[in-house]
C-alpha cells in the first residue's frame, strides 16, 4: 500500500484498504500479526488522505477534483458535512496563497490601481472556480445537517448544506471588500482609474448575481465616498486660495463698474462670466467648482448628486461668511468698501448663477429627482445668504410692500429655468445599473497668476 500511495495509484490503495477493513473483523482482528498489518495500513491511509487534501489546496482542474473528492468519499473517513467543510477549507488556503502572491507581484509596481485590479481578477476567478467545483461535487439540495453523536451537529441542526457554502462565499466577499475599502481610503486614484475599477467590480457582482450572490449594492457606497472625498478636496483648496487672494486683492477704479454680463453669458451658457477675470478671488471659487465637477466627468454616479450639492453650498456659505467679515473690516474706508461691495455683487449675481448652470447641466434634474424629491423641491438652486443681497441691493429691502417683494434669489432661479427644462445630452451609464451623468463642456478655465497680474 505504501508503494501505491507513493506512486499515486489511489485506486489500488483503496482496494487494499477495503481488504484490511474486512480483516479487522473478529475473529481475525484479534491476531497480533493481523493487528500489525492493520496499523501499517492505517498509517498509509492517513498518508494518502494527506496527499489528497494537499491536491485540493493547489491548482486543480475539475476532472481531477472530481477524482480526488471521490477517493476521499470512498475512504469513509468524513461525513458529508465534514467533507464539504474540508473541501472549502482546502480551496480557501489555495485562494489565500494565490491572492498573496498576486498582491506581491502587483505591489512591486507601487500602483494601488494595478494592485486592486489584480485582486479583483484573482478573487473573481477563484470564487467562480470554487463555485463550479462545489456544485459539481455536491448536491445543491437544502437538507438540514443531521444530528451527530457528539451533539455538535445537533446544535446546528437548523443550518442547511446550502448555508455552509453561502457563508464561505460571504466571507470571501467581505475580505475582498475590506481590501478594496482600505486601499481606496489610503490612496488617491484618478477619475479614470476609479471608473475602470468600478466597472470591474460591477461586472464581478453581476456575474455572481447569476448564481445568487449579487453584492453590487454593498460596494457602491465605497466608490461614492471616494468621489465625494476628491471633490471635497478641490472645494477646500479653492476656499483656501479664495481667502488668501482676498487679502491682496485690489480692483482698479476703472473696473469698479464691472458686473455681470447677461448679454454675453446667456441664461443657459456654460461660459464663465467675464467679471470673474477682474474679481480673481471669486474666480478661485469658480475654479474650485469647475474642477470638482470636471473631476467626476468619467465617473459620476447619480447617487452622489445630493452630496456634491451640499458640498458646493457649504463652500458658498463659508465664502459668504468671509466676505461679510471682510466687508465689516473695511467699512470705514470708502474705496475699500466699494471694492468689497463689488466682490459681493460678483459673488451673488455672477458666481452663484454660473454654478447653478454648471451643476444643472452636469446633473439634469430628471435623472436624480426620484432620489430625494423633497430635498430638491426645497433646495433646487445654490443660494447666497440674504445678508449679501442686502449689502449690494439695500433699496430692495428698505420697504416691504403689502403684496410681498420678490426675493432676488428668485430671479436667479428664473435665470436657470431653461437649463432645467432642456433635454439633457446622451448620458453614459456605468455597467450593471450604476448611472453616470454626461460629461459637461469645459467650464471655467483655471486662471493663472499671470492673468491675475494683467487684470
């Protein structure tokens, strides 16, 4: 039997084992010589079992896997439940070893995107190979685990065979999710890499959905959080640049009359107002909004529309507070006060309507209105605080008419009505049900320091 096991002749070794089982029955089993032979055969049997399980822990084809599990089943060492668990444990060890080697190879390039693509591919291939092998080896019935003499199986009598395999797949997906989530948090992938990686993950989830394990809904929040994080960084940097530019800003007297230009910008135009070239601190905010939106032109799930809306509105609120503090500081100086009011006027009448046009073109209302209709019914547009409008239009608030006076922000909403009513362009849809907004035209070009100096 040792020779058969050493040479891989498991069929002949099983025949010898079956013969030894017959010899072990009384009265021959009590003979010392027979007992010695039985001990040697048992040692050879354990060695054969170790070899067979070792084959399951390596790369193995489906026909060979069927033979190996068939040999283990004929050895009558494990019950059906134990055999299923042993098979999954063996495949998990192979899965972990191949995953570690793949990560090590991809980690040599020090590229998070390459590493995540490699992990996604290895996970998908390994999981599908295991699913194919498991369903070929074991029946897919929903039988409950039979009670065992030790009481362990009896305590799990409510667990079915199908739940054993489902738990294994769930564990593998959770490990993959943890790796993906950790890498996305620690690295800064560009929008093209995010879009490509999102497509691979959605394809993986859709493929598993054919066998009843669709996990796509669990992975979407990770990508939306990464996209929102990138946009928040652009907006935060834009606010910092705005505050620094405001300290050194000076406007020529001949340009104090520069205001919004409705004839040139148009109601639905995405061209930045020309007044931003003169009021370059406001242009820093415009650039931040444009960069945040352009960052998502390759990968913009519709579910991030509300988050991006709140981030941009928070940016405007913070900038408005800075403008108010600056206006109070220079209120005693007539020339500085005029410059401050000019900035506020550009912010209210040029930047905010322009941001509304860009946002509505990037996220057409009919695409995301069903997400949170109550939110967008009450907050359809970006708005500046009322205090800013009071500073640049004091005559509009000196008296209250009995019928009520129109809020200046309503005129801004009317200025963007045509954008909401326009037919949106062709919208790219990410595979497997994740919608993305169409790529907008280039919004506001980034204003360089040379252009600021010329202005």
